[in-house]
C-alpha cells in the first residue's frame, strides 16, 4: 500500500458507497483472477469518449503475483479494450515518483512522463495508441510464444 496514491483503510460501508458511486459509462473496473486466486484489480476510469482519453490503473494485492506476467496480461486486456473498443487515443496514469517498479512497468507499456512534471510527487504520465502498440509488441510476442494470449 505504500505505493498507492489513495492510502486510507476503507470500511465495508465506505467500499459499498464507493462502488455505488461508480459511473458505468466513465469507469470500468475488473477483478484479476488467476487459477482461482483473486490477484487484484485493473481499471480504466474518467473515460471521456469525446476527447478520447481515460485514466488507467492496476493494483496487485496478492504479493505472489506482483512480479509476474499476470499484471501485463491484465493491463493489456483493459488497455486493448480502451483503445480498440472505446476508441481512446490516450490513456493517462498518475504514478508516485518513488514507485520504481510501477514506473518501469508503465514505461514498458510506452508511458512517458508529462513534460513539466519533474519534482512532482504524483506526476502525470501519458500513453498514446501508437506508442502502446510499438512498445507492447515484444510483450505480446512473449505471450504468443508461451501460448498465453487469449486473442
């Protein structure tokens, strides 16, 4: 939890209110399950189809999966949905500046820190469709060669 922007502990009633407030036209939240184990959550939120933007995120709660390919499979699935189905042109993310693992993960997907964000604790990062397609070719090839692709 040290690397999450939102850190307060939520009670069950707070979680229920939060889930009830979600707009299904602007936010897409999916649980990640692997082999019957609940691993975490992946999402696209603040989706604006008119401007072609949305904000992505992933949370891997089960530490056994934090350095696995499951995170890449989940994020590729939701980002493919965002770009291919929702027609997004850009996905953004806020990544805490001291979260080196998340920075490496997002850079592997093609995210670039927004100019002028140096020194910001929770800077904005941007991912364009073309950069995403280029940067994820090797990840997709890995999955294909290991029979891990669903597409």
